[in-house]
DNA sequence: CTGCTCTGAGTTGTACTACAACTATAGAGG
DNA sequence: CCTCTATAGTTGTAGTACAACTCAGAGCAG
């Protein structure tokens, strides 16, 4: 039985066949199609399901193994890595925060505090690989899960990579889906992680008393290696469970 | 020209050929054999260098791409991801802390504060998938880089997986190299990340004033899926630069 | 000379086949 | 009941072939 793969998913997915299969398999895994520790179908059967060659399945599985989602055992099969439900909030997967919150079963809302075009600072120019003083778009937002603030973010975009319509979109919804519409979806990010205790970060009456945050200083890159935007994201400690899967 | 691969590296490496090639290529990449953004040899040439099939090279490259070390472009080649030097401290790579410190060019020292066999708590028993009250080995250590404390760690091992000689080794050197000697090297870890401000964590006169730590709550797993040890690792904020590469 | 299109060599992506290496299970034999 | 062995099933590696894509250079039009 074929899944009718390319036709069903040609809109939402992109990249090579192997990448499409990987993304589709990830959805099936996170959707609990197989129980934790359970065995997924063999490579031959998956190849038949998707209507692709076994080598294509293998590239997808290899990627999922490196991400820690599955465990491939020679001569036996591929098994769902037993990490419990928390796998969904994997830090190393570059995904929309709001979307992640929603997939965990909570209600996510985003509020834009300010959005302005200004000149790049020295640090921003260096990260974005542009000249100091070039125009950048700076956005300050907060994200809530089930009504309580979990994230404060300060993002700065290289305006040369954007279009006016995208800039408008970003104030309303997810940054990632907005960038997706002009095929400028970042495929890679480099993040520095810090613990910080500060009263200066958040705003509003819902700002946490403790002032304790997990701070991600990020630079997002396109497939061609160019940086598209940089930002400081502050996760309110205790409100957002951060999981990371470490592999050899 | 062949690298004489299997012979040179059969001691230090393990796993499939693809894993060995991946590990060797990672060393070459981190050793700056190619400049950032530069192109590495083609798959055919690498296959010839290592004396393996192209499909084996591809599995290794695919893994390195998922880890964010390289960027593969269809019809063009594989390029070194331009992240600067900081790639060496990648959080998602499961490696010895002391070894990571040394590779960054600093002097690493480890001090064991205490090492005792006791009964597992409920939480430890759950993480290690053993019965509550089973014997576990609990070790408290601190790690310094260039003389200043960067890490306090509290680790708890499932004693059933250990041998007496390994337990002695672990008090002296790296946990990972000790476990390697009995082929119980963890291949995967699940870590929760927290920001914490506490005076209770560290000890000694070098304990940081701020009490601000990046807290990793980890469970380490063997290839067969069994947990081998769990632990709380506290990184002194500001002393250790944490980098994470996020990919789609 | 400048700028454009097109061609072609080079590279990665996918398909197919074949066999080696390994695993897990069932069954024979003690 | 236990141990060993045979065997079917699965992943790992090799080899070949071609498709899809990239990039630089040749060639042409202006």
C-alpha cells in the first residue's frame, strides 16, 4: 500500500525526497504512531510505503537517528527512542516557538510590543554580516502559553532580505511562516545559551517576579549560509521545559 | 591515495564504518583542515580516500549535516558551516566535559568531593529504570578550567552495569573514558535545561558569588536503550560558553 | 567590449541489485 | 529444562547507472 507521498505533501514540504520522508516520518513518530521503544517498519517496507528507494529511506532514518528520535540497530531494526513525551520540545530542532507550544497541547498567543526600522548596531551588523548603519527591522514580542508569559524576544532582521508584505505579516503571526512565504526559511541557527537574572528583560504586569530566564542569543542562517536574522530570546524559567537530545 | 583508514583508527573508534568515517571527518573539520565556508572533497574522492563505497561516505555526511557541521548543496558540494570556532563546545554532542575544555585550549582538572554507594531514591530509580532501594554509586565532583571552577556535578550510576575497576577509575579520570573500557559508553542523553540561582549547589571557596548556574538534568542511555547513569550538572554562568546548533 | 544564452563537465540525489554482517527466534538435541 | 544450532529477517556496505542540479566558460548578439 502506497502512502501517495509526493502528492499529499508537496505543498507543505520542500527539499530532497529524503528530507520530505524524514519530515513525514518525524510527524508520524511524534504522533505516537509507534509506542516508545517500539519498532518501526523495516527499510524495505518503508520504501514500499513511500514509493521510494531503500537508500532514500536510509538517508531519512540516518537523519532521525542523529537527531536522537530513533535508534537503529544492525540486524534488528529501528526503534523509537524512549524519551517519553518530552521529545516534542527538543531545543535542537529549529522550529516556531508558538507552534511548539500548540503541539504540546497549550494555547499560544503572541503580542508585538514594538516594531521599527532603525540602523544596525555594531554587534548586529557583525552577526548579520552587513555594514554598520544599514537598515534593520527590530521587533519586540512576548509569547504566552495558556495565558501566562513564557517568552520575551528581541529580534533583528536584515531588511535587505525582506519584502514589505513579509514585514507586515511578521507583526501578526509566526516569524517562520512569514519567512516561509518568500522562501527565506532559516535552516540553521547558532545559539548561545545563558542563565540570566534580570529585572530589565521583561515588560508588562505579567513579568515574572524572579527575573530568572534562560537566555538564547541566536543567529539564524539561510541554506546558502547568509544570516537572515538575529535575536535574544528569554524563556521564563519554570514555564517552558527545555529538552535537548545529545548524541555522539 | 588511501588514508589507510580501518587500520589507523580501529582502536579508538567503534561502530559502523559510516560512524567511523563520520567521526574521522568531524576531527578533520574541527581541526580546520578546510576553512569556514570552504568546500570539502566530493563524495567520490572521499570514498577513494577512505577506501569505502560512496553510500558509506553519504551516510557520514548526512549525519554531519544533521549536526550542523556541514551544508550539503545538490549539484555543488558539501561546505563547512560557517559558525566560527565556537562549534567546538556544541551542547548537543555528547562528550566529556574535561575533554571539551582541553580541546578548547584550556587546562582542565577534576576533583572528586565524595563517592559512595547508597540506595536509590524514588526519582533516581525511575530515571534508571531500577527498583527503589537498589544500590547506586553517587559521585560529587567539580571541574576547573585554567584554575577556576566551571562545573559542579552530581552523578548517580546504576551499579549493576558497573565493575569494581571502573568505579575506581571514575574517581580519578573522565567518566566517559572509564565507561569506554567496559564498552558501556553512553550513546545518547536526554537533558532538561534550567536556569537556577542558588547558594546550595556549589562548594569550596571557589564557589561563585552570584550562585547563577545553567543546570542540566541528564539521563544517559546505552545503545540498547538502557539508562546507565543520571546526573545534575551545574555550569557556572559566564565561565562556560554553551553553543547549540539548531537545524530543521 | 559588454552582456546574454547555452552548453557541458562536475557534483549530489535517487534507484536498483547483490551480498556481507548481524540479530532474534524457533526448533533440535542433550 | 537448558544449550546449541539453523534459519529467516534486518541493517550495513558495495557497485552501477542515471536523474537533477550547479557553475563556469564558450560562444554569440548587440
